C-alpha cells in the first residue's frame, strides 16, 4: 500500500520505491517553513573536477584583456550564450602541490602532502566537506560524491574529490545507475526485480503513481507544472539508464585477442551529461546541497572516437594528441553549458531558479601536461554572490586556489575564516577592484 509521508520533507513511497518531491509552494507542501511564511531556497555548491587540465594555448582567454571586455577562447566558446553568467579566473594554484599525478587529490584541500613528519602522504578536509558540515544538516544526503569506474589510472587514492576532516578519502558513486538508485529509489529493491521492471517498460514512478495523482490534487497550476516537470525529468533519466541497468549482472565477453574499442553506452560524454542531470534532479528535491564530481578520463575521449589514453593526450605538442585535447575541451564546455541551461530552467520559490541559488566551479588542479600553476577555473551560478561576466587575472601568479574556495564558502553562508593554504578572500569576485 502506498502512503504519502509529510514529515520534514514530502515523499512518495511504496514497498519498492521512495521518491522525494520538489519544493511546492501550495499550502501543506513547504518542507522547512510554515505555510504562512515565504519559502527561501537553500544555497548549494557543486565542484566539477576535470583531470589533466586543458589545452594551454586554446582554453585560456588572453591574459592581457580582463574584466567584461574579454573574448572567450576557442575552448570556452560553447559557453558564449552564458558569457554574462560565468567568471573565468587565472593565476590560481596550490602552493604545496608539486606532483601532477596527484592533482585531483589536493584540488579541494590545498594540503601539503608531506606536512606530517615521517609520513609520505597527508591530506586535509576538502572545501565541499566544509560546506557540507553546514549545508548538509537539513538534507537526506549530507553531500553527494560522484566519480567514475576505473579510478585515476592508478594515480591517487579513491574515486572521489571529497576528503573528510581526518584527511581520509570519501567514497563516491561511480556509475549513473548507482547514483540514481541511491538518490531516487529504494536500495533494497533486488537487481532482478529492477531489471524485470525495465523489461516491462515500467518506471520507478509507476509504483508510486497513485500517490502522485493524489498529491497533485489541490495544487496551484505553478506547482502542478513543477511536479510534472520533475516527474518527466526522472522518467527521462530512467529511460536513458535502462539499457545500462539491464546489463548490470551480465559478464562482459572479451575476444581472445586484445582490442581497443570506443566507449559505448553511458560512458564518457553521455555519462557526464547523465551525472549532471542527476545532480539537477537531486537539487530539485533538496536531496543534497553539496556535490562533487570527479569526471572520467580515458572513457571520455574514447567516447569521442580517440584511440589514445588521456594521459598520452595530456602530453601533447602539435598534431593528433593536441587535436584530441582541443576537442575534449570543446566537449567539456558544451556539457557545462548544458548544465547551466538546466540550472536556469528549474524554477524555485520567490521567482528564482536553481541558478540563482547555486554556485558551480568547473576546473582542474593541473594546468596541462605536468604544469601545476594557473589552474583552469570557471565559476557560475549566483548562490555565493559572485558578480559574473568577467575575466579575472590575479596579480599574484601564485594566488592560492584555496582563496577561491574560501570566498565561495563564505559567500554561501559558511562561517569559516580560512581553508587550506588560503591567505584571504578574492574580493574581485564580488565586484571590488
């Protein structure tokens, strides 16, 4: 029997599914405030980490032209429609990071690997987990860590960008299927049962359909439209995941002779797009307010038709390797533009959107090849109060990357005085000269 639960948050629940509802302004569907008070959308932070940096001479805008008059580079050109809503920052780096193969490990921490005498590895808490200690108090998932299968080519421990306060790596969901079922369905549903439902073209929403119908009664048109939009997005995600899930327990057959194949199914480009859509859906229902995504490497460029490894791609000069790197940059920017499109499209309370209440950073702790200065950084979203539409080049070429994390944390309402090797906020982000 399906029952509608309205405790701190509103859910649709059945014996095999649990689906959270988005914020609804109609009376009785405001999770955290009384019906008489205006709903205030929460602040959110997302950190999107790309391995091996970008192509140095085609990704960065001209460092001599700053402010709002700059031109987007070739690698950032797919973001043209969002130019007034992004900030490109140059001259950020982690002073202690001197080993390129560990770039993603320290991207959000700014830690000194050798800070502990007698130990060869040391890390500290990542910026996302600092945020989660405050923003995660009211959500089902304190934070969500997304990753990919296969690790980081053996370099660096773990799949996640997140590190806890003890400096230990935090596990992440390494496939869209795993992330979807953790966020939107009952973990106890056996795999065979889920696969049978897929074969019958059934959605996880079908098991709570009666509750969905009853929930929509008495809602305003705006809330009804919001609910329909949310349910449609969940169905679309399920449809795209269905083939992937049908094959979850089927062993892969390999030929006797080793071969290299381009990525298929939800690998690489489509995998990243799916993870972005899952983050959007999770934000809609306030499942979490803090996200990290350590993005795939080899499968990403294979899904674009490349036959080299991402590591070899990153050691480009001229020719085929550099061309793959440039194409990868363009595809990353296309996907990021899609993510921004979705953030702007989802309405929240008080005539705002997800974009108005969220801050997203796309970047890498590696410039390119093995260069660790001038970490590629793009910030979007209005959640932290950043004034966008500008190209910022820090006067000090070794400005701590952690100054950015400190700025975004404080701008999002996190009470913190420092982070990692930070020396202060980046006041230019908020309009100061």
